C-alpha cells in the first residue's frame, strides 16, 4: 500500500492533465498528489502523528523525491504552467523537497486537501462537488436592505473570528436579494477562510455525514440552504430541525447555517392542517406548533420586504451606474409593470437589456 496515490501508468498523461504552476513541472505534479491524498489527510487531521506513521510518511516522502529526480532525467521539460503557485502548492512543494512528517501534517491542518485546497464554493447532494466558477456577486451589487446586510455580515464576522454566531434565516419577497446577499459572503470573505457549501435537497438527508466531512477541515463553512420550504410531512424538516437544535451530534464550530426562504415559517400550511379549536387532543396542536417553531431555531431572522417603485428605480440606476433620464425611467417602469413586478431581479433583467 502506498500512502500517496501513484501516478498514471503513463506519467506524461499525468503531466498533460495536471494544471501546474510555472517552474519545473514534475515536482508540481507530485505536489498535487500530496494535496489530493484525502485518506492520509483526514487521518492526520483527526489523529496525533504516531511514531510509526511518521516513519512510514518519511519513507514515502523519500520515494517521492527519488521519483521527481527520475522523471526530471527521463523527461527534462521546461515550464508547463504559466501561473503563480497558490500558497497551498508552495507549502506542498516545500514538504516534498525537504519536509518532515510533522510538516506534512501541518500542511493539511493549514490548507486542507483535495477540492478544498483549490475552491471556495461547493454543492452538496450526497457527495461534495466543487464549483469551478462561483458567482462573483458583491454587496455593492445590492440596493436597499442595508440594515439586514449589516446584521448578516456582523454575525458572519463573529463566526470567522471564532466568536459565538447564530444560524441565520433570510426571508421575504422573491428577487429582493436574499440569495445574492449569501453568495456575496463568499466573494467578500473567502480570503479570510470562508467557504460556501450550497446544500441541495438530497443533501439535507445526509447532514450528519456532511458535518463529519467538514469538521476537521481548516476553513469556516457556511451551509447555504436556498429557497427553503417543506411540505408538512417532509422528513427533511426533521433533519434540519435536529441540525439547528436538539441533535445527538454536535454541530462543528466551523459550520454556520444560513438559509433563504419566501416563507416565514418554512413549512407549507393549509387551513385543513389547523386543528379544530374545540378538539380535545392536545397533540394536534403540538404538531402545528412544532412546524411553526422551525424558523424560531434560527437565532437571526432578517426580513427582506418587497421592493416598491422608488427602490426599484434606485436599483436600476445603481446597476446602470448613472441617474435615470425620463425616457429610461418610463421604460423601466413599463418593463416592471408588464408582469415582472418591482424587485432587484427585475431591475437587473432590465439593466442587462440596455
């Protein structure tokens, strides 16, 4: 068994498919193997480095160093890449060329492994997938709701600083900027170690596995639940409720839940769901209260009320980057009144057509 994944049968294929930085290419290729080693990385992230494991790692690092020299002699290529190395790649190169087992453990503790080394946004269903080109939205793209955004950012900054932070629910009108506000967190705070994980519908059924996956990593993760709403008998309702409060497992300190919804109470309600006021069975009322209490488990609830005409026009002007002349103003109002309504999304759609 090798601790580090072996190269492809044809090393040239490995070189061709690996996007390496500028410089001697074979060392960078083997650095990627070190950074990609999920099995070894997770062990070193959750366990102390034992003497036996340290000896084994030393032998494997020696093998990699000899492999670099062999490949350099067999395929003496100049630069294959044309970019600067990331901090993680530079640290991995130092470990490869002269590092110790303790330095390797520190590499994983500082930079993580695999897709977490190279990406800042992810999608989680039943597996984690990196987002190659995340939405680069910024807080400057938003108009209105300054108070809500300020409260959101203060809470997230506390989270990044290792201080107590609470789960957040952003609810309100469609197109008001709730999702943009959450995605802008990644844009603004990625350099401080923030990572955004959008949990898809199937992922809610795997929350304990997701938390176990993220807990040892050296980043702060926002679990982003977009457009959250549950049918009355949806089992995912109970999964999320357990995550927010009352589960037998502990939510890791590097995970914060941020959700958006058009529903204040998150659960679809019908008049038929309401118990008879004269009913003798208290359990029927308990069930209703259980559904309504989910939103209360978010420590911070931020309301995004609907746009009015004035805010819509301010958003159009902000996106266009200029004051509106009378013709543009009338055209923008007509665009909204044709059925799209007043919202930040409508403002952007209009501006994109100008």
